[in-house]
């Protein structure tokens, strides 16, 4: 979904968004039941837990600086190809609940996008991405994460005036 602004070569060389530490385990992607089965057939040891109708993978106990890779990550990249979870297709944009309202934020860990001008990041949302994100979240509320400190808010969802 971000091919216009984020080239796949940069992502392939980085893969930081597919690795997690003990503080950002909450950031792991939400999978559908079908994707869980696909991952399990390749890596039967993977365990999942439910999250508001979706599934997230179970993270083992981690040491202070230990990193944990998403079970879908392989030597050659994500095994899911174009069927990546929605969370991953919009990364580093995130949808969060901020003070009772849904908003689109951005993760600072993605150097490639975070260092772009704000006008470009917000502009891309206005070209249809924001509508796609809010609409997907209507059908899949499990992808909306509680607001996490340090994630700049780029756009709040429009609210009808009474
Ligand atoms: S599903 Fe694929 S893109 Fe998403 S975190 Fe896992 S390996 Fe990375």
C-alpha cells in the first residue's frame, strides 16, 4: 500500500519492523485465522493468542536487550508476500485510539519514512490511504492499538458535527 513512497529495496535491507524487543511486543501484527494456519504449516512450533477477534503470536519471555523475530520472517523476507497482515502493509503508519478518537500515527523507528517532511507523510494519507485505514479498522477493530507515547499523531478521524 505504500509502494508509492516506500521502495521495497529499503524495506528488504532493513526489516526492523519484523523484529521486536520486550517493550514493543504490543506492536506485533494482528493476523487472521488463515494467516495463522499458513505460518503454522511452515513453523508448527508457533503459538498464537487471540486479540479482539484476531490473533497475535505469543512472545516468549525476553531478556532486556533480546530481540524476537516475527515467525513469518525468513532468510529471504516475509513468507507472506503480498498477503501480509494489514498492520504490516501500512507500516510505519499506525492506527491508534487517542483520547476516545481514532487517529493515524507514525512509528519513529522507521528512519526511511520518519525523516520525510510532515507535509509528505500527511499528504500521502490524504490521497486515499487514511480512508483505506479507517475503513479497514471499521471491519477489523482489532488493529486499533491504544495510544502509545512518542507516536506523533498525523491525522484524526473526521467527526460529524452535531
Ligand atoms: S508478517 Fe511479515 S512483514 Fe509483518 S512483521 Fe511478520 S515478517 Fe514482517
